[in-house]
C-alpha cells in the first residue's frame, strides 16, 4: 500500500471510553483484512485507515480535543509478537499519555500492556517511536487510548503509524 492510496478498512465511530481499564512482506499483520477498527472520532482529512500503511502516510487525527480510543477487534484471535507505534507533533508542545490494552481468551477485562508518557517539544522533539516486543496469545481486541495533553487543553490526539506482527 503506498502513501497516496488508502485501503478499505472496516470501521465505525464509537463513544469515548475515558480511562476504562507495514506490509505483509515485512511480517506485519494485514490489519485491513484481520480486524474491524473502532474509533471515537476522526478528522476527515486524517482517517484512521492511513495509520496502517506507509510511515509516509498522513496518519490519523481526532476530530476534536480530549481522550480518544482506537480499538481493533480481530476477526479471529491473534498471537502478537510486536507492537509498533509512531506519533508525531510538529506544532504544539504538550505531554501526551497513551495506554495500550488487550482482551484475550474471553477473560472479561482489558489487560494493560503499556502506559507511556511523552513530551513533544517542537521543533526539537516531534516524533515518538515505540516498538514493544510482546508475547500475547489469543488476542481478540487491542485498544489504544490516547490522552493528547495530560494537563487538559485543546490538543487533538493523533497517530502516524500502527503495525502489529
């Protein structure tokens, strides 16, 4: 998939859930075929499907400020070995927090994988790249909750790239 053509991701808008607990050749999971994507909001110019393609893509951006959720609901349970996330903020200094959670084996709860904060300080610090080696079995749902500014304010959540293997 190149940066100029977006795929046909299955998606739907969902209500916010505040604080509720690549390519195939490179070995990345084809998320457009493997999961339904739920998202709390999206800017029309920055649709969620663009995070699953090339890192040159524009990425996803929320339609408004506040905490936002991107949820992947897999068609069949997955074994995940790597989670790769790329965030960019070139305009506003802010401290972002994200939480990555998964739901496995019908356990009834989302289990926290990682909680991370990052200080964006343009123009020096504009890109956060996180790659987590994991060993997760039978993952049915993967949820990313982004709080774009931990101190509140009008910052909008965004994500440049998300890949799983």
